[in-house]
C-alpha cells in the first residue's frame, strides 16, 4: 500500500458573519489520498466543498477561520502555519489550487509567458527567463496546448483554452496535490472533455501525485477520479471508490444524488429518476442529530437525537447513517419496484 | 416600499443631508412669521450697514434714564475715541521727539494719555515732520482736550414759533437707557446690503425662491429626460435615432452658453423666476435622458419583460410596471442632482445679471450679483456675500449627501 | 402527486406507444426556411440559417445546441418576440400572422414560455397573487368572482406542490430557485397554452430538484395535451425526456429524429462528437478523441 500523500484529520473551519455568528462550513472532515490516486468531492451547492478546498490550502482569509484539525502533505503538517510561510513553501510547490472560473483571473494586459515567469520567480528569484520559456514550451506541448499560447494575451484565447492554460500554469512547479474546484463547469462539452483529458495527463505523467476534483456533476467524477466523497451540510456523508459509489450508494443522500444522474445512454432509462425535496439546514444552528433527517425518506425518530459518526462498511467505504447497510439496501429495492 | 424607506433612513449620509436640508427649509418657512414684511423693502438709506442692533437715537433721548456709575466707563470711552492709527501716530511723535517709550503699552489708554499730556508741545518741530503732520498733531491734541472735559451734553431744539433755541434734554455722562424701553430698536443679524435691505430677511426669501427654481428646473429636466429616455430605450429604431440626434445637438452646444443666450433674448421684464426655472430645466435634461435610455436598453431584454409581452400587456403598461419601477431609484437620485445643479445654474446666471427680474423676488444669485456690483468684497462688507455663499454651499452639500446616501442604499456594492 | 414520487419513469415506458401515433397527429407548429440575420451589409451575422421543422401536437421536442448555436434566437422567433428575416412559420397548419397587436395577443394565448433564470423571470415589485391573477385575467377570467379566482390559484399551486395559502402576500424572490420555477409552471397551468417553450428550465436548478420540475412539465403535458419545446444544451436530458430531438449547430438543424434514433444511432458528425464529449457511466468514456 503506497503512502498517503495527503491526510486530513478532523478539519474544522468556520465563517464569521457580519453579526459575529459562527457558521461551521467544514465540520470535522477527515480524508486521505494515496500517491497516484485522485479523490472527487460531490454535493449540492452550499454543502461546503469549496470551503473545504480553500481550507486544505492552509491559506485563510477573514471571514474564514481555522478552528482545529490537521492537514499533512507528504509527511509535513501544514495546518495552522503562518500565512506567509504557507505562501512561500506550500502554495504552488506542495499544493496547487484552481478556483472556480479561474480563467477569469488572467490579467488581460499581459502575455501568458509572463504568468509562468511570475509563478517560477516567486519561488526562485534567480531563475533565468529564457530557461523558463523553454521549459514552459516543452511542458505546454506535452499537455496538448499549442506552442503559440505562451505569446498570446488571454483575450485571444477561448474559454476552454484559458482554463487549460491556468491549469498548466498552476502545476508548472510540480505540486504534490492539485485541488481543482469545478474546473469545467463554465465550459461547453468539448472544452470540458479537453480539460478532463489534461487533468488525466497530469496524473499519468507524474506532474502531480494526487488530485482532488470538486464538482456537482457526478458523471465527471466517475470518469476522472478513483474515489468519491459526498458532502452534505459541511460533513462527509459517504466515501468509497467511484464505481461502488455511483452504482451502489449506501447513504440516502448519495442514493438520491446518484439517482438524479442523466446521461445519454440507454442505461439511464432503467432506473427511476429521483428528487430530494427541501433545502439544506441552516449551518448557523446545525441540527443535533443527522443533518439530512428533514429531507430523508427513511427517517426514524432516533435519527434526530444522536450525533452520528462515520461507520466503516468494508472495502474502503464509510457512511454516516443510523441505519444498517442491509436495511438501506432493502428500502432502495422496495422503492425501485 | 416600507422596507426601502427604513433602509434609506438608516444610511447615515442620507440622514445628515436630509437634516441639513430640512433645517434650511424649516427656517425658510418659519422665519417670515417671525419677521414679516417685504424682503425687498429698503430700510437703510446709506449703504452696507454692519450687522448688529440699531437703537433709535431720537427715541432714546426722550426715554427714561437710569444712572449707573461704571468704573471703566471713561476708559472705554477714550478707547473708542482713540483709534489704533491715532495711537500709532502718537508713538511716532514720541519717537521723533526722542522720548523713551520702551515701557509704554500702546493699549493702555491712561498711560498713553498721561505721557502725551506731559510731553506734547505744539512748538516743537521734530526733524523730518512736515507742516501738515504737525497740524494733524495739533488737531489731535485739541480733540483730546475737548473730549475729556465735557460732562454733559445738551440737546436743543429750535422752537418753530419763536425761533429761539430751547433746551430739550440734558444727557449726563452716567445716563443709561434700557434698550427694551426705547421705542424703535432694530436688530439686523446680517446688516443691510447696498440698497439698505435687511440681508437676513432677503436671504431667507432668496433661499426659498432659489429652492423653488431648483425644484421646478429639476422636475422639468427629470421629466423630459425620463420620457425621452424611456421612449428611446424601449422602442429603439427610428424613435431612438431621432431622440439621440436631439440629445447630441444639446450635448454639443454647451448648455450654459445656451442658457445665457436664451435668457439674454428674453427681455428683463418678462424674466420671472418660473421662466428662468423652465429655461434651466429645458437645457439640462440631456444626461438624464442618456442614462435612463441605457438602463432601459439593458432592462428591455430581461425575462420578466418578455413574459409581460407574452402575457399580452400593452406598451404603456409594460413601461409603467416592468421598466419604470426598476429605474425609479435611479430617477430619484437624478432628480436630486438636477435640483442641486438647477440652483447652482440659477446662481451663476444671476451673478452674470441674466437671472430673474430684480424687482420682484431676490434669489441667491441676485444677492451675489448685487454684492459684487457694489464692491462689497472690496469694502469689507462680508455680510453681503459670505452668508449667501454658505447657504448655496450647504444646499448643494446636503442634496449631494442625500444622493450619496441613496446611492449606497440602492447599490449595495458601495456600502462601507 | 407527491414530490418524491416521480412518475417520469413510467412516462418513459409509455414512450414507444406515444411515438407510434405521433406521425398521425396534426402539426401545431412548423417552419420552412426560417432565417434570422442580424446587422446589414458586410457585418451580417446569420443567427438562424434556413431551418425546417415540424412539431406535432402533444409532442415533447428537444432542441439541443451549444451556446452560440442560435437556439435562443430561434425560440424568440417561435414566440413571436423577434421578427423573422425570411421563411415561413405555420401555426396549426396555416401561415402564422402576427402583424397587428391584436393578432399577436391571440397567438400568445396559444404559446407561452418558461425561461432559464427563475430570479429574473419575475417582476420584483409584484406579489405572487398579482402574478397568478394576471394569468387568470389573460384567459378571460377578469370578471369571475373573487372566490372562484382564489380557488383557481389554489388549484394551480397544488398542482406544483406549493401551498397558495402560505404564498399570499409574499414576493417571488423570497422563494428558492426550484420553488420559483414551479411557480412558473403554475402560471402555465392557469394559462393552458397549446405550446410551451421551455428554455433551459432546469439548468439553474440543483440536480436534486431537477426531476420534480421535469415531472411537473410532463404531467402538465398530459393534463392539457400541450406540445413542449424543450431547449437545452444537455444532450443526456433531451435523451431522457423527449420524443424527438433536433440538433442545432451554427444556426442549422444538422439532425433530427426520435430520441433513440438521434442519440443511440447518430448520423451527423456533429451529433456524434457532441455525444462522445459527454461523460458516460454505463460505457467507457473515450478521452482520446479530443
């Protein structure tokens, strides 16, 4: 078993609102990724996946505050580090982060190669510009980007090309972990495919050693990541490998999510499309017991009283529910009939 | 709507601006009751009376007196008598003659006078002093002597029938009258202007007129701008092109020049306050029309407008219910700015002499005009122009502050 | 009908039978050579390029295209909000005439729309009652007694699983995105048009609530025999719910047919590329053909 390149234990971070209320957007999240593997994080909007991505970098801006927990990257504990240290030693070299719609972050007045220079010079002020240019050209060619991209301005590039450029620039220093937050949601399907291909290439060619892919689109995760984790209201509700998660989910929420996937394949018509009524709970006052209880079809009174831990279910799977796996599987089967 | 009003009054800038403006408005409304009468009535016959309380000398002579022996009365009298120029001249005389004045305090009247009495000799001819100067010192000496000797003043009257001079009253040096007992006392907090009009009364009336002109000009400009902007923005095509053509003409010609020309062509007699207001309004609608138009263009492709059209609503109804409420906050702000600029435009026009008729109502600009024409700034009559400037500044300031406050309410990105 | 009990599944089972008698049903909307050109002279853009189409009564047609393909322009022309540059549109077999305002109103009694962004579909100054009352008035119910109007509005809200009693005096923006979209469907329920044009109605809704909206649309179709024109960029969605599919690229229809024909056995190169670019879960997704 290869070692864990990223380990997160009990990470809790909060937002402080204007009225000094605490919102625990990420509540005791633990995960680990082995070298050469990738993890997908799924969930509806507002569940805390983007906050988790920000928190994993160790770079906190008010109103986001770190509360507790450990983040260990390749043996190095980066939790609670000084922001300046994080900037100098972690960002770009250990962990790289691509936020949503990152393509809009490119300064329209400069050429692409200037951004590459900025990233490299920030970490190694003595590097030679010519060498940087040659290295960037080679890297871009390997990743499938045309050679002239480096000399262009961002305005001249299409949306998909810009996003791929940003991904290439973020990984130029070969970070150990890449965190991509919805890298393809604003693009059309063809550009999306190219972005996904580039991410796969980065993993296969060893430029990154682990990846976290955050999205609300489940078919993407199935094709890109090895494991999938489902988040709800700031907590992880289920995790496991991609195939099992999509075709045999345990937790009622993941079951609902997977059952709302629509793909242009015949298999889609074989299952009932499901809908989950209601909205996520208010995280200013999270419910005492299971946070999904108000929207769950299989809720029983005990669900609302006990705070639930993650239960192991074998083969790397874990879920957070009061019911047993067998009970849930029976319920799902009844519903399908 | 209620929520919006509550939000608006929570904005500190709006509240401050609103309070200042309300204070000005209230003063303007209440003051005529405290001090009624025609503000343009000339009560002074000289020019530029200083601010202060004016007591009728004629009446105080015949008012009942009380006797007071105040310790510093003499000194005060002499202080008033000797101006600072006189004192400086006396010191110059001492220096010219060679008397030691190192220990002399020029403001100590008694010491100065005793030194003068002890040393002044009209026969002395100090070096470098001309005959005219020596005559001046002689006159000064004589008047000093005269001032300190009289104890009583006598008021006489020539009897109409007999032609004799009859003593009317005797005024002792320690006689005082209670101002409240005197028949005619006039307090002029801001003195009079060159025509002899009560400046404060004039100012309050002018304020009212200027604000009225501003409101009319603002309303006219906003309504024209709103109508043209709505039509141009929503209908597009030919109508838009036509209205834009009109707007471009008005933009290219400087509005102020246009204003001057129009006002000049209207005879002075026909230029009332309302006419001037209308003219200002008719030349300043341009930027309102432009901005309303661009807002409407962005609104007309919105989904709710399309759905309204699909529901078969008529054009006026769509403009009224789907477009107008969305730009209402903007139009409100535009109106406030138009009022402010209308008041300023009138002030500028009147300063040039192209404002409303000078014989009917005073306006802030007219007061400035008169002050300037009659050289108030040159002869130190600050009360004729300085309060006017302050009032114009405050009105403009309060209106703009209200506008900024409203802007913060309606555009959350500007909140601090 | 409860929200978690979706009957989409059953609808799909009924689809083959529905497709059988589709061809025999009359045409409600069709077009020949419909074109829209913006601008003049050298700077012209052809947004819609000579498209032909035939929509039958009661059919659920999807028009699939990426952004920039011209589907929004086509939808605006079908709705009568944009003028056609050339070509003919036929409504119920006869050439469509919307030259005067009166004729336009008559046309709009038969065709309505649901748009993508529920937040901008409502006038923020109108309460929910006003919105629904407006629909009743448009269908000629202006002179009905107040109780009857409230009954109609309650029925419409019940159809979309909202409680009218709770919604009175509220503004639409106080509801969630999914609820607002359902309110739009309630409007359509009151208006009972023959054709409904739904322009990406679920793209701004969470995946969990999507099925509810689709289910309601299908129920509406069954209830009033409505034709639904479903405009989307999501080819999987069009496969799932539609009877027929039209694929649009650069203003032209490159392929059309039943959903099974177009998506499981595409003929045009663009369609094939579009399908291969969507991530799959039942078959392996080929990333090499980029």
